C-alpha cells in the first residue's frame, strides 16, 4: 500500500509540472501524443522543460534530488538545456533533528555521545540529501584533544532508497519500451548507475577510505589539504574526520581581500586535478564549489581544502592512455588518430568507417582552432566528442563520463577565478610526462619492479630445476655424460646471460634515444 501511495504521489508531481507531456511526446504511439495534448489543456507550462524537471525532483525529496544530480553528469545522454538545469540541484535540504543524529551515534558506538566526544555541537553545520555534519571535539589515541567534524547518515535511508529505486526501475522499463528515444537514453542503465552511487554513499566507511587514499596520494604536493580520518570513530553510519577551517572558494572577493593569489589558485586547482588523473588514476569526482574551501591559516595559506569524498573516479592505464592520446591528437589536429582511438578502444561497432567518424570529429574540433588556446574548453570538447560519438553508437564508459563532468567543473571553477586561465598550458606537462613514461625506460623499470617478487622466488629454484631436468635425462651408467651435459648447460646459460645483458644495455640506450626524439617531435 505504501508503494502504491508513493507511486500516486510521483504521478501527481509528474502531472503538476507537466512532465507527462515530455514523456508522451516521445512515445511512438500516436494516441499517446494526442493524449499529451489533451492533458496539457488548462495548465500553465510556460517554464522551460529543464526547470520543470528540476522543480519536480526537488518536490519528490532527497533521493530524487540526488538522482537529478547524478543524471546531470550524463551529458552524453541528455539535451544540454536539461543537463544544465539539473546541474543547479544543490545538496541543501532541511536538516534532521540533532536528537536523531545523537541516537545514530550512540547506536553505532554503543555508548552515550558524551562518552564518545568531549563536546558535541547539536546544531549541524551542513545538511545534504544523504547525511549531515556536526562539529565536535574528542581525545585521540595519544590523549590529544582534537577538533573534528562528525558526518552522520540520514536515518531510514535504505528502505526509502530501495522503495524509490524500485519505482524508478519500473518507470525506466516503461520509458525504454514505449519511447522512441528510450533505448538510446538507456534509462535502466542510468538507474543502475544511480543505484551504485547511492549505495556507495550510504557506507561512510567507504567514503572514509576514499578520503584516506586521496590524502596519501596528495602528500608532498603541498597544494591541497585532505582531512585526517579517525578510524577508531568510523562506522557505516558515522564518519569522524579532522575539522577543516577555510573560506568557500565561491567567496572570491573575501579570498582576494585576504591576500590570496587568485590566478595561482586557479592554476593550482588544475594541477591538482591532472595530478590525480594522470599520475594516480584516482580523482575526486564531486569537486563543485560547495565541496572546496581555501585555507587562510598561516602554515597552509592559499591551499585548497577538499571535502565530501562519496564519489571518486578511477582510471586504468588504458583509460589514461586513451585520454592522453586524444588530447595530444586534438591539439595536433590529427582527427584521424582521434577516430582510430575510438575504434581501437572497442567502443565503436566494427563496421564503422574511419573516414566517416574522422569527418564528424573534424566538424566538432576544427572551429576551436580559430581561438587562442586559453579560450579552448577541454571539457566542452570532450563533451562534444561524446555527443558526436552517439551517432556512431559509441558506448561511452561511465568512468570517462564522470571524468568529463569533473573536468567541466574544474575548468568552470578555474576560469571563474581567472578568466585568462590557459588550461592546456597547465595540462600539457602532465600529458608530456605521462607519454614519455609510457615510451621510456621508466615503464620498463616499473614493470621489472612489479615482477621482482616472482623473479625472487624463481631464481633460487633454478639449480634444483636444472638438477631435476638432468637427472631425468641421465643414463643408468652415464656419470660422465651427466657432467658433460651439466657443463654444456652451464655454457649455454653463460651465453644466454651475456646476450640478455648486451641486449638490455642496447635496449635502454635505444629507449633513451627514442625518448629524446619523442620529446622533440610529439610535443
């Protein structure tokens, strides 16, 4: 009965904001389109469709707000006006009572909140669709009093999520079977992707692990601060981390008045992002202004502060190679290479003609070369490539869509800080370094180190393996034959080792020469 009532509520909101017209107009059945026109009589639907969709999601509650945020990242599937409107959805929802947060903490740690923390601020400092944050103080393992931020999961989320996801899957099935664009939009796959995001964010231990990994990766860069995680006080429903003090990055005038170098701040943001992408293959994928602050403390003045690690992106070596080569080919105007990369990745049907795909990519990219490099939006170019690829039935990988969304956020934020920001000049060193590492001796050394444990186990076994092999071949009364075979095997081994050493030295010298020419010619 509850599910039925929830279904009626959703249908009423759909009717109220005129979303039924958006759905019925795309259906294949003529009588459904006629029904859409009849139902629109007497309703004021002057607002743009994207705005009506955003307002409808906001009225349906936190889960649908989060769904709209995730949906806004799929610009390869949505019209631009709808994606832009959904991107306005914020994680600002009314907080739940402090007593409920305290009850969650006490249930997680099985003791009163006053025994867990020295102080606990009952007024939340931030509230989102999944959790809210309170400030507190505690005593760590060393007996030092620490200021912390306590993130508490919104209660009763799992049943609500499962109920709403069930309805979303049902509606996605209807849209896919009835709408002309249903199969292309892949609504069931989008809902499944949203399901994964939500269940990841519902486990705060997973988010704490993401934060710890990013903190470890960023040590030594001295450009960004990641809060320390207090693992003794982490639970799937509660996460305790170091309290960070900073100014929201959207308050540019306040930062400038404090003496922060705004152009440098813009360049540092791009450096952080490309370091995470091309060096680590593990990047913060929710870097909107609400999750970024700037430190004004004397010891860390001007550094970024990253918050909220529920969504991170990961890239494999092949993903990084695909991206780096696409960017390099784009700036060399080698559109055929861009097309070949799409085909080599296996995302394009095997019967796709390279020349057709090359022509489509050229139409997207060529207009940008009439502008200075600093005016070229890499995120926008990537998005246009994804949209063009849709014609050729390219299966865009979710991790690259997430990267593209994050790149758009970073680029937009950077140019808001510094309109003269040249993203390419900042990104180029990382692409150059990555390409050289893939072609030079660094990769060989890295792979040798990775295989070292296997070699360390195999080498001590070689004498025994050689002895066993000779023993199996030994005649019954041929001791001298065994000695001759052993000496012969030793000579062969010596010759083989010499060949390997000479070949290795020649190979390394060749790589060094090739690396020199690559540095001159590729970039």
